[in-house]
């Protein structure tokens, strides 16, 4: 592995741990409702990213974004390009699947915890 990849993974892991610590503090202060809301936000972001699927983000009538979108949607010219795009999309969808499971788990924990502890 290259140093940049390792550094990016370590940074992402540290960010994830910081978010988990923040979630623990928020859950201690507010209760399970914070976990429920956090899970809903994670699910909303994951589904938005999945629906956009690498497309340009913005108003569809913006000419620059439309040009970028058309350029990105060009058909690959070689089988290698096609395989590379498919592998990139597969990796993105695999990560999103894990993110959606984490969001669903947070929603379940938040809802059950709120129901049994808060009520």
C-alpha cells in the first residue's frame, strides 16, 4: 500500500472514532433520541449519495454542470475503461451498503432505547 492510502485510511478511522465519541456524549446528554436522529441523518446521506451515483450535484439547468454530466456519461471506449468504471461503482456501492446498515442499526437502537428507557 502507498503511504497516501494508509494516511487516508488512518484519518478516516480517527474521524469515525471522533464521531462515535461525539455520539456517545450526545446520547448521554439527550438520550436515545440523539441516536435515532443520527441514524436517520446517516441513512438520508447514504441514500442521497446512492441516487446521485457520481453525477454532478446542483440545479439541472446550470450549463456547466450539464456539460460535466455529459462528459462523465460518455461510454467507455475500451473494455479496460468499462471494467474500471464498473469496479469503481461497485466499490462505492459496497461502502454505501455498509453505511446503510450502520444507519439502520443506529435507528433501531435509538428507537428501541427511546421506547424502553425514555417512555
